[in-house]
C-alpha cells in the first residue's frame, strides 16, 4: 500500500491498489432478494417506536402526498431537470450554486495506468476546467492537479482511492462537464462523502431539517448527520453503525443491501477469511475501498453468490430507510454513468 499526506492542507491522502472493475463488471447480482417492512405515507411516532425502533427492525418509508417537498426543502431547492439536446439532464439550481465556495470532504476513485497517471475522463475534465474562462474553474483545475500529479505511474493496472477537501463547486463543475460529454467519457466516482450537516451554510442546513422520527423516537440525541453527493457510480462498503441510522434519498436512486447483526458479521468474517485475515469484525478504513478487499466485499454482498437471506431496498427520491443499530449494510447508486446522486442521513439514539 502506498499512502501519503501531501503538503497541501486540502489533501487528506491516497492509497493505491491493483485496479478492479467498479460495478457492472464486478458480478453485481440482479436476482430478487427479500425486502424489509414498508410504510406508505406517514407513520406516527408510537407505531415507529413500537414496531421498528425499539425492536431494532429496519423500516422502508415511502412518502406520499404533496407535503414531501415541504418536509425536505432540499428536494426542490437544490435540484432541477433541464432538457439538453433532447435529453433530460439533472442540474443543480442557481440557489445551490450560490454556495459553491463551501469546502467539503471528497473521495475520488481513479486509475494510474496512463501517463500522466490520470484516468482519461479525469484528464479531459482537467483540460476542460483549465480551458474555461472562469477563474473559479481554473482554480479548481490547479487544486485537483496538485492532488493527482505526484501519484507515480504504474505499468500495471492500479486503482487509487483519494481523499481530499475542495469546494462544492468542484462537484458542480463535474456535473456540467458530464452534461457535455458522452457517457463513456464522463467523470465518475467523485463523491462528497459523509460531509457533516453542521459544516454547511445555515441556509443549506435549513433545507434538510431533522425528521420528527429522529428527534422523538429515542432520547432526542442526534449523534451525527451527513450529506452524500456525487457522480455515479457511488458505493459504500459493507459495514455496521454503532447508532441507529435514518437515511433519506434526495436525488436519483440508491440500492441498499442489509442483514441483521449476527448474519452480517458472519458474511464479513467469511470475506475476510478469503483474504487470509483473522480476528474480529473491526471495520477498517480505506482498505475497504480499493484493491482485493474491495473486490471480495463487493462480490460477497453484491455478487451472484450473495446470501439468499440478504435484504434489499431500492430508495428513490424522497424515500427513507431506518437502519437499526448494528445492522450490516452496503449502499450503491442504481446509476453508473456519471449522473448526480444525493442522500442525507442522521445517526441518533
């Protein structure tokens, strides 16, 4: 493993591992899996507490009615759909663009097989930014190039998982670039991952208010909350949370696979045994996002051999999923061609 912390204060680090295909080529299974309990429309606090929260059972909430956007203003205030060359494309609203200078944590999956070591869409994106007459685009190009140009070239396929900080404008620029590019040449896997809500400008925080179920079902202690927004495909590996998780899809779709604590841990340990790793079920960090560990976990959860008792839920716009404490889960976008995907979640107790 190669790891580094750059002198730039905005770079957290990167690690490089043998390159593995992302999703479509990784044996992602499409066979039917059982789902979880569902509620269409509203659910009262008492029913949620009794039937899901206290007994630690996941719950899929499918809202209905015209009150959904008012409950989550970000659904309409952040995203819009425009027609480009006869095709509907996702865009962000001018309102969200006003906050493009907000700094956020990013993840980027890239390969280093080219010279210089940049994936072709990323190279094209950098060229597009540099050629732009906008000063902010040129600054973004310099920032991104500074974080990628020192990655050493490799004669064998390698995947680099990079963490860094950058303005929201970087993702918005990537979205505009993709709208002008055919699918094979679109920028992918640029992801604002687990950005704390309390680091957003107050106006944006107001657009994703804490749900009533989160505030009243337990002790009212919201442990943490995050925004997840990126260019598809997006992926979160198999893991468990120490607190209950209320997850809401803001834009596009995500598929969630989950298992109860004991079964989920068994699957995790089986995957680790394939790697020759022994010991407990302690969750690792960047190692789960690239290389052999990523491939094995991806195949165990999403491959054709995934357990028959795996639960699966597809979340569309405004859908929500309650994931109890300790339940193992993995999430991935349903799309894979550089479209925008956005979610928000709250960990609470």
